[in-house]
C-alpha cells in the first residue's frame, strides 16, 4: 500500500510531534513526500518542521501568525497559508494518508475534506467521531479511504479485532488509567487546578486530553468513538480502570476469549501502525519488561466520582446531535476551568446541563446540522458558565 504522500493536521502538537518522529524513523524526507503540515500558535516549531521535512505547504490556523510564518520560511520555496479555509485546503491537497491530530472540533472540517477526497485517515482527533458519528464514518468510506484509529485504546481494539471474526465480537473493553485523581474523593477533586490536573501518571499528552483523562471525560469521548468505529452497541462497551496503562484495550469474543494489545505507554506504536497498516513498522520505542512490571491491576470505574462516564451513556442513548453537544459544551467548560472561571467538577455539570437543555435539538442528517448543534452548545455552555460565575 503506497502511503508515501502524507499530510499532518496538527503537526505541532503532542501527536503531531510523535508522528514526525515516526516518519523520521521510517526514512524521513527520503521516504515521504510531506504534502502539508498545520499548526496554530506555535509557528516557530511549524516552520522548523517544514524545513526539516521539506514540507510543500505549511498552514497556521491563526491568521495573525501568517506574517511570522511567512518570515520564518522565506527563501525556502515552502508555500505558506493561514486561517480556517487554508486548513481545509491542507486537507484537500492530494495525499495518500492524513494524520488528523488537531485538537477539538477545529479538526473536523479539514479532516472531512481529506476524507471526502479519499485519503486514508489516521484518526487521533476523536472529536470528529464524537460530534459527527456516522456522518464522519460515511465520509471516509464514501471517499474510498480507510479509517485507522490512532487513539491507543482504539488502535488496540483495531489490532485485536480480526476482520473475519467481527460477527463473534461480544464486547469491547476500554482500559482507562484512572488519571491523577483515580483515588481522590469528590471533595478533593473540587479544589484542584489545571496545573495539578494535567499531570498524567503514564502518558505525556496535550493539555485538553490530559485534563480529560483526569475527569475521565476523555474516556467518555472514547466510548462514543468506539461505538462509531467498531459498530457496536453501547451495552457492548465496558470501561475498566487499569492504572499501569500496559493493556491498551481488549476485545471479548463469543467463545469467552479476550484478545488484547499491550505495550509501553508510547503513542508512536499506534501512530506507526496507522501509517504502515496492515504491516508493522520497525520502531525504536521502549519494549515491555514483564519481570520489572510484575503486576497488572484492574478496578471498576466509578460513575459517581467521574460522571462523564454516565454522560457518555446518556449521549449514546439519546443519539442525534447529543455527541456533538456534549463535546462542544465540554470544550468550552474545559477552557473555563483552565482560566480558573469554574471548578474541576463543574466541567461535567456544564456538559450535562447543556445536553439536557438540548434534548431533541435537531437531527444529524448533514455536517451542517452537526456544526449548528456545536455552535448552539458552545453558546449555551458559555451562558451557563457566566451564570455560575455570577452565583459564586
Ligand atoms: P495538542 O494540544 O498537543 O496539539 C493540538 C494541535 O492542534 C497542535 O498542532 C495545535 O497547534 C493545533 N491546534 C490547536 N488549536 C487549533 C485550532 N483552533 N485550529 C487548528 N489547529 C489547532 O493535542 P494532542 O496532540 O494531545 O491531541 C490532538 C488530538 O489527538 C486530540 O483530539 C486528542 O484527543 C487526540 N489524542 C491525543 C493523544 C495524545 O497522546 N496526545 C492520545 C489519543 C488521542 P499549536 O500547538 O501550534 O497551537
Ligand atoms: Mg486514548
């Protein structure tokens, strides 16, 4: 399978940097034609990456950064662009494989653009599936490309799911590290700041997903992601807390067998698999040392301390645009938490409030319906946050 022409949406982020590391390990600019890379605020890194990998196009989402990016790449012959339309254009440029690693709903439009023209999509941006669900899956299949998960849990399931055994799948078991507050009471969580919440015990990741791991909102998004990726019912999706993050997730079959994928917590394994699938690349990553590891622990998740898990079920039961609503409201609440406008526990409160307010709000027949629900949920979340501030 020829995947030599590639684009990386969100190359300056945690997943983006790891993707370029994998690309470098597999031959770098001698083996790959880097069609487009994109970033937002970090134009210095974007320019450095574009030079190092000989990218043809570098795009910053932030129009105010255009001049700085242009300056940094002057004389290189690398094309430079800025703004949301330019991001979509980056997705549209012909390439075989696109890493979707922009954070949040901002990643949806450029990823859909890449899917519609038939690129294989390596999906890190779970928000695409949470918000647009079937519409997104259909955009990829109608385009003729493959949808290959990069989220470590979903990569593990993808690797443990034999195509000709799909009929025999009984359950999907998503593992969760439990994050930094695994043993905290609600009272203890009430007072934490973003700096404390972002310190993940096992994985080094971007800010949004780190906070989402602490609140288990990330796991809630992943439950919905799994439903759409693997076409399973919500009652077939289980979450188990596994603090060591060695088992990345599992598939249970009708004969009682459970297949799992294990590895050190390093996203490069899932990224490399998504790039070379169905082959496996040779990667310089740490190997598991079972004797040192000694034990693997498991705990049932607690939906009272981590209500996000309950909200995922609510969103799946209600269907329609509730995934988009939950995702958008939480994104706004996440920013408000980082800005110290609301407390840690209020993130889930805001998401739940907006989801309840928007029960029966429209359908998800077209992408525009999804974008409309997203916009409305953001507006309502901002309003709810302002009300909480006034009450405080
Ligand atoms: P980061 O915050 O590290 O990176 C996000 C990327 O998106 C950066 O390139 C950033 O640019 C860019 N970006 C930010 N805002 C915008 C915007 N408004 N428009 C366009 N681009 C923007 O995130 P991660 O790499 O951690 O996560 C990326 C995605 O992958 C998320 O959806 C996350 O859930 C998912 N994921 C991440 C994992 C991880 O290990 N990190 C694991 C599994 C999934 P800049 O930095 O230049 O501002
Ligand atoms: Mg994950």
